[in-house]
C-alpha cells in the first residue's frame, strides 16, 4: 500500500468542486407589426389579460407575455432587470421607491405629456414619477391596505371591527375566548407580515409627512420613540398577547384567505388586489365572500386605510433602442388608457383611475367596502417614497422569531435606507 | 517516467480543464471586481469602493450570521448524507434483483427538481401536514428555530443520498474480494474488516463524496428557498439566500460581495480538505 501526497490533484479536485458551487426581438412581418415582450405579474386578473389580447387584435402586434410570479415579484423582476434584459413593456410598482430602483432616468421612457396623465387627477404627484417626469401609466386602482374581517365571527362574538390598534388589542382576548384566531398572519410568504406595521403608521403619515421626513433624512426610522419603532412595538405586543395564529412562521397567504373565509380567523391584514385570492379561497363563490367578508381601515389611532399604487395594471416602457417596437409599446399604453379602458373597468369591476370613466356596475360588496373606506380616509403607505425598504419583511421575520427587538430592527432598516438613498443620490443624504 | 505519465494524463483532463476555465474561472475573474464596486440598480455608474460592501453587510448584521448558518448547514448536510449513504451502500452492495429495486428507489429523489422537492417537503412537514399526522404531534419543523436548519439538511440529504450511495457502492465493489477473504482467514470479524480493510480502501469514494456534499451545501439555495425562505427569522439564512435578497433590493455590489464570500469559503474549505483526504488514500 502507498499513501501518496498529491497537492496538484487536490487543487484540481478543489477546482472541480468549486465548479459545482457556481453551479426581445423585433419581428417585423412586413406591415409594421412587431412582437412586444411584456413582463407581467402572474396575479394579473383575467380581464387585464383579455385587454392584452384585444390590443393584439386591434394593432396586429404580438405580445409575448413573460409571467413573473407574484410571490417574490419584486426580487424576480429586479434579478431579471439586473442582467440588462429589458422588455418592451414592464408591469411593475408605481411607488417612487419601486421606481427609483429601476433607475428611471437611465432606463425608462419619459411619458410626461401623454393624455392620460391629465385625466388622472393628483395621482402622479405621489406615484409613477420622479424629478417631475412621469414614467408610469397607471391603470389599476391603488392597492388599498386594511383589515379584512369575517362579519359572522364578529357578529357571533358581539363585537365590531377595530378601527385602531388599541381596539384591536382589546378585541384579541374576546375573539380568542370565542375559539377564533384573532389575526391570521402569513410569515411563510414573508411579505404579508409587514402590512400591520404599515397600517399602524397611517396615523403618522397623513399627507405623507412621515415618509417624506424619512426620505429627506430629517427623521430616521430608529429615532427613539419614533412612529416606526412604536408600530413594531405594537406588533410585538400583539404577538406576545397571542393575537396571531400559531403557525405564523410557516403559514402562506393563501392559508390566511382560507382561514378568514372559513371563520377560523377573524381578521387578516391585506390589500384589495388580493380579492381574487379571497374568491378562490371561497371556492369561487362570490356570494359567500360578500356575505362573510368585510373590509375596514385601521391605524394607530384612527380608522384610516393605507394605499399604494400597485403593480397590477401599472406599465413602464423601458428604453430598447428599437424604434418600431418603441412606437408599438407607446401604442399599447395609449390603448390601455384610451377608449378601451372603460370596457376594462366594466369587465374587471374595479374602480377607474381616470376621472372621465364612470364606476362599474355590480361591484362585489367587499370591494364596495374597500372603496368606501378609501373615500372616507386614505393615506399613502409611508414607505412609498423611501428607497431601501425592501428589507422590512425580512426584519419582521426576525422580530417574530424574537431575534430582534423593535429598536434594533429599526436601526438595521435605517441602515438599508441609508445605503439605498445614498446610491439613489437623494437630497439630504 | 513522470513526464510520460503526465503527457498521457493531460489529453484526458483537457476537456474538463477547458470547461472549468470557460464556464467557471473566466466568468469568476471577469466578475469578481463587482464585489468591490458600488453597483446598484439605483444608478448607472459603477465605481470601485474597496471593502465598503463588506462593511455594510457587517454593519447590517447580515454577514456573520450568514457565514455561520452556511458552514453549519454544510457540515450537517455532509455528515447526514455520508452517514446515510455509506450505510445504504453497505446494505445494497451486492447486485441482486431486490437491491436494484432499492437502489433505483433511493436514487429517484436525485432526479426531482430541488425546488419541487422543497415544496413537497414543506407541505409534508407543515404543522398540520402528513408527517405530524403520522407522528401524532404538532410541530412546525421548518418554523421552529431549533429544528429548521437540521430539517432542511435532512431534506437535502433525502434529495442527494441516492447519488452518494451509488459512488460508495462503486467504491465498495472496487475492493478485491481476495483481501477481504485474507482478512477473514486471519480472524478478522465484520467490524474489523470494515475498519481495517474496507474503510481505508474506500478513501477515494469518501474524498469525492465529502467534497461534493460539503461544497454543494456551501452554495445551498434552492432547497432553503423552497422550504423556509431563510426563516424562521434568520435561522436558515445562508449566504446565497442573503445574496438573493440583496440582489432583489438592487444592491448588486453587496450581493456580489456575498457571492465572492461563498467562493472564498469553498476555496478555504475544499482545497485543504481534498488535499488532506487524498493524503490518506491508499490503494490495494
């Protein structure tokens, strides 16, 4: 027997082992028709998908849909975007923070001056625009964040839905005593657990005051006793008081919808674009949803809903350098915001963003609740204008696991905001 | 004589060397600079910023935990997979009809997509899932800090043990029968035969399997992403999970620094490990 010493072999073996660790084009068809690539959210509802087909039919252009899963939508879009790959049309968030991460001045076409902007009221003052330039075409009603609640559960317990966090905390023991999970949280999907703290902050963010203070660096998230720290503290207290489901760490948001419809849980903090998921949880039975589920605003101290312009139906036109495709993609935006939009509103039974388009008939009861709450008192999500807030959901996971206290989580998130704000060259940083 | 051997060896190694150079070494050398750059999605300019990305990751409490989780996970995966696979290989060494069926059965998970495997196991291990129903308990295997990392390592072992078992079986079948017979004649029992003859002669298979399982787990992402997403808290947040999160937030320089950390970790682990394991290799 021999025992060889082979450093060269070891090095090659290591290199082999290392290798284990690493482990839109124009399509003119002779008539000016082109193929457009559209990166879209997999949660696009059927009426929106139908609009894409109508555009194809009317224009003769082809749309190649690239579906980005709604779970992890931001990460996946950013990852594709970072490779330098560009679609002709991008469906993405209209928030300023989402827009800044696309480096709009460099990568997106300026849509300022398009006719739909003047028909949208004040929408583009808080969304879809940076430095006075409009980059987005927003066709979807904003995502409205609030509390979905089970009407039957509340009626049986003799309670009314809470309108602030004090009432929410007070309702918990009574709902628990009735054998119901007071609030169902879905830490397994990660992103939903940031909604309750964002709702809490609506009270401090009227006229986007708090968001602007953080974005301009006149306040920080980690200031002692700041609204953000208070929001996280209120959340941690709800958890300590047993207000949440036992499987908070593993439950997915689909589970939360099911728990709400079946009455296993009394409340779920979610947004209005999740109505199709709610309907799916009810087996597609709209009547069950209307009879069972209501929607209400909630903040630290007032019955406010929080809104954020959502990704569904918000379109950007990345610069591609291909004149024919750029013309066709602008035609797409004009189609989506033009006369066909009224048909979309009617078919989708959502509320229009253009002043000259009437509300649809036959809107589901729960969506009427959403609109009513929105009209009564809506505040833009405090994080809409702050870049670098993408880590909030991950920090909430650590807060839930007891690894971080509210102050430490706020300090860490402030570091991420600083990192992004400096990179984005925001004034004040 | 040595030169002649080397000349004969090179043509056979050339395809592998070319592949590794083109698909690993060259991209690595071309991209390593991004780990030391200010690259973000927020602006077009990319400038050299030294160790700023590492400092940021340390300041945000991300790096130390990610390295610890990654190393722990790699050790767990390596230990579980090699223990299970060596046992299976000893049980299934003889080629027979029934053993072929079992070898195929244990190999099947290797063919399943890691993401699919993760999603299936996440369902099975849910608090109200099939595993808990069978055991008659209620436990969030993937949601409790005490069990999450070990559970994910077991899922990884389930996925890859079939392959590792085949390598051990090949190693076992390469041991001359005559040596074992001689040992038996000399009075060696089964345990002594294994310890003194089988295990030393199995060293090349052990080298390969330990290196592959350890290095594979150091670059873990898919199974973790599909099962825990890095949670609960940051208990399974391995380097590549943090890298994806940084990337998703547009911090490409920090993400590249994490990728570079994985590479350094692999080099720092794999080179000495393979060198040491090969030193103890013997031939019959």
